């Protein structure tokens, strides 16, 4: 049956009851490829919540790079992971704001009607790591809406009760849906993994992207100084507004990017460019950066290791340009630098980070809000690096600007061409 896009914001079932089917953007193994084609609208049966699970009516969903990877089936297909073999489809979406609609057995903290945002870390409560170490260390750990199906690009989503956080009431539905995955990741990278403190100096790659806009704000809130790397003047202006000390346009240092397969002469020329870049960073910050915030990977990692201060840290959560990293290890050991891997955040970190949003100390940075029909286009724009900050999708919310019930700072609305 064809899905009527005009009806996506209407749900006739009352909280506590689920309709039989829902509209969902679905990726299937046979159509992995460009986001514009991989996502297709389908009518899917609404899942029932199991023990300690909750079904949430999605009011708005946030767009993340992970579903650019899921659409492409690269670097790996999502279909062998999580609950995909059971269902055979992928409903992506790892950020949402919404309303608790039905709770499963054992859920006591949440009830139908509660307004929530959702963090994307799942793990089995039976794994000992969840209780004594960190849920991110659990063998069952998965990212909801990427390594699992039943994500937020649908009228309803199924999550573990521990994923729910109170929705900041100072935000609209679309603002509240936009920040979780990237902000909570940046929070763990800087606050917990690197113990960011006042006076620290930080170099942030992709500073006007999803992770970057929050890394910049966290530095400003902590009293640390950061320089952000961007690829246009308008992105530079945005990060200055967010509290960066300065920005560097990476197009001025195109020669420093590691491409792979270089000749020794090309390696030498690249290193000269990395040295010139590191000098510029040092001049801005007054010293080499204590912390380098990495997610670009192959292209920038050799520069990151070189540019970090002696005894400094390179914290990394992704390898967008390639995940086989090579670099001159002498720059690491001789100067006793540390590389720290980091992945999303645990529920406690998400809760603490969410409080800063409620207090208006960290603000979502929303570039564009699209209707439900916008899911494929939003991911295509992200793949082509045409966005700033974040993109939100209206699902249950019939229009933008709804849901804000408390005063306080809302999102910063980033504008292209501003
Ligand atoms: N492990 C985790 O928990 C986790 C969590 C969140 C995200 N991630 C991953 O982290 C990566 C970034 O996510 P995001 O949401 O921040 O994406 P995003 O919104 O696309 O931002 C990434 C930024 O990286 C910069 N960039 C792209 N290509 C580059 C290149 N060749 N050299 C230097 N900079 C480049 C771009 O900025 P400029 O063009 O302005 O330089 C872009 O704004 C993705 O791979 C994502 O899957 C991982």
C-alpha cells in the first residue's frame, strides 16, 4: 500500500495503544547505494515493546552520517548486525524527540505521554560490563538506528528504556531531535576521555559539522581555547559565533592531506604542508594543541599526530576519509603523545550532557528542518558535505516551531550564505 505523506503526522491510536502499521523509510540489502535511492518509503508493522523496552511516537528525527554509511552499505553492510537478520530491513535514524506511546514489561520510570529525547546506545542489561565498567564495553553494545533496525525515520521507534532522556522543554521538537548522537559523542571525547579543562588548547577538525559544532561549544563552555578547521568562510563565521578563537580554511593547506600511495618526494612535500599548518595552529593558540579532536581519519591523522603538543592527546571517533591510518610514529613516541579511541557515550554521560542543553549552556545548531519526505535528500546532502551543523526531519510534528513550552535559549540556526 502506498504511504500518504500528508498523513504521517496523524496517529489515531491513543498513548498506550499501537496502530497495526506505520510509515517508515527503509533500506534493504538489494538497494544499498546512493542515499537518494537506498531509502524507500514503506508501510511496516509497528513493533511491540519487549521487556524493558519502550515504543516512542517520533515527533522529529535527527540526521547523522551513520545512515549515509548504512545507505551505501560501506564500509560494511549493516544487515549482518543486531536485529537485522530477524527483520531483513533497516529503519535508520539514531536521534529523535518524541512521546512515549507504549511501555513493555518491567518499565517503571516512563509512562505513555512522557516527552523524551533518545540516546542511541543499546546494550543488554545482563552484560556485567554494563553494571561495573561501561555499557560501551559490553559485548552486546550496538548503536540504535544504525546497527539495529527500528530507528527514528518512522512514525514509531522501539528503544530500550535506558535510552530515554527528558526532552528539554526550551526546545522545539525539531531542535530536540537534532543533537544527541554527535553532541554526546563529543562530550565523552572531550570531557571524559580528555578531561578537558579551562586553559586547555584544542584543534578541532570539521568544526562546522555535526561533531564539530558541539566540540567548539564544549571548549568555550569549559574555558578552553580552540581553533577549528573548516572548508569555507561561512563555516568559519559559524564557528566563531560558537566561541572558537579562530578558524583555518583547510583549502589553504590542501597539500597536507594524506591520500595514500604517495612517492617519497610527495610524502616530503605533504609533510612540509603539515608543518606549515601546525605552525599556523601554534601561532593562533600560543602553543601546540593539548588536544586534537579527530574524526576525519586517513587524510588528516598524520597531521594531527604531528601537530599535538608533547604529552598531548589525539582523540578519535571515526575515519570518514579512510580508516587505515598511517603516520610517522616518531612524532608520537618521541613526544610521548597519546591516541585515544572513543565511541558514542554512556547513559550517564548523555544525561549530564543533556542537562547543559536544558540550561542553555550548549545549544543545538540546526541548519535545515525538512518534512518526512526529506530523509533521502538530507543524507545525500550530508554525503556531499553541503550542510552545516545538523538537519532535522519532521515526523509527528506537523510543522516547525512546535513543542517549546519553557523559556530559554533554543537552537542556533546556521544559514548558508549568511
Ligand atoms: N564513533 C562515534 O560514536 C561517532 C559519533 C558521531 C559521528 N561519528 C562519525 O564521525 C564522522 C563525522 O560525523 P559528523 O556528524 O561530524 O559529520 P559531518 O556533519 O559531515 O561533519 C564532518 C566534517 O568533516 C569535515 N571533512 C569532511 N571531509 C574532510 C576532509 N577530507 N578533510 C578534512 N575535513 C573534512 C567537513 O568539514 P569541512 O568541509 O568544513 O572541513 C565536515 O563538516 C562520520 O564518519 C560519522 O559517522 C562517529
